[in-house]
């Protein structure tokens, strides 16, 4: 049964790969019309600068994986946040997947050298499972790292809002407050905001338009809302100090709530090893008594 299942899965994957290679999927009509009618998109603010041995080893498998529609749009946004190119990510997926697929076969070869042969079905099944897990591991890693970067960006954005509020209260203009506030901070988040403002000055566009683009690329709604508020202040002359103060207060409250939730979660995770140790201690104490009772019966 296992042999037939493995052969069927392998034949299906090979046939599907052959069909995709001969007739790759075409873009939908709606997407083609949208690409034709849409204007030129602005250059992305987030840049990807990645390399390494993973990209060199898995480079031959990048194109076949890309023809399958990988990575997904959600993963592409996360890759932009962490500064990794899609090609590098697909190469890592191939390396992890092939490693998981080949590792049980290597273990079987070592057992065969040690004169302990094993049926080929078991390494093949385990290798298939590990190969699928290996393909999913890079996506999970990218998602976690992107979530950490977004949290760090929100934390820095709260400080940036406070600086903006102080400068606007001192009589500074919107453009001057945006530029002066970003000069104070350091770190990755302030570097991205500084890059957006520099790009706006170089391309002669409004700074809030570039900040809104950065918020869209980072998938940080707080930055997009800030750009919308600054747009009202820059074009309509609206007073945004109260709005910025409310946003900063809301972000601080959210960060405190998130920190408390993380602390409670860490406390619960710490109690799990203690519980397992306690159960093991009970089993260690109760096993001799239960063994005597069962023998006596």
C-alpha cells in the first residue's frame, strides 16, 4: 500500500510539473487589462539586497518554483519588509526541501553500511514529509521576522509622532517638522522614513505621498493614517496636532497591551516544562506501586 501511494504521488507530481513546464499558466484578462490601463507605478522604497550560499546552491530551482506562483503576494510583502529578494527566498525553499528529501536516504545508506538494512518505503515516505516541511520552513521564518520588524517600526513611529507634535506645537511647518523629526532618531525604522522623505525631495513629490507608499509597502496602517492626516494639513491647512497626539497615545496603549500579552504568554510557556517535570515525577513515584499491584493481581 505504501509503495503504491508513493509511486502514485511521484507520478502525479512529475506529470503536473511537466504540464506546467510545457504550458505555463497565463495571466488573467482582468490582471492584463489592469496592467495596461494603469499608469507607471512609483519606484519601490524598500530595497532587497540579499545573497549568500543558499542563493548560489538553489538558483537552478528558482524558475520552476516561480512558475508555480511562488512566493505568494503575502510572502512577497514580508520579504520586502526584511529586505530579502524573492529569488533568494525561492532558492532557500529549494535547499530546505531537497535537504529534507535526501536526509532519510542518507540515514538509510548509513544503516546499510552498518549492516542494518531498512525497507525503502519508510525513508521515501519520511523524506516526502520532510521535503514538504522544508518548503514551508522559509515562509514561517520570513513571516515571524517581518512581524518583528513591523512591531519595531510601530514603536519607532510612536516616538516619531511625539517629535512631530512637539515641532508643530513650536510653530514649524509640516514639511520642516517631518524633516527635522526624522534627523533625531536612529535605527532601521527612522532610516526608512528618512529614505522616503529624501525620495520625495528628489522626485519633487509630497512627503506624505511617499510616507503613504512606505506604509503600504510595509503593511503598517498607522503610517498610512499618518500620511493621510499630514495630507490634510499640507493641502487643506487642517490642524493635526490633536490628531497626532491621539495617534501617539493610541500607539503607546497598543504597545503596552501587546507587551503585557507577550509577558503573559511567556509566563504560560514557562509553566509547561514545570508541569511536564511534575507529571514525570508522579509517574516515577507511582510506577513501582502500580507495578506491584498489577503483579499481585
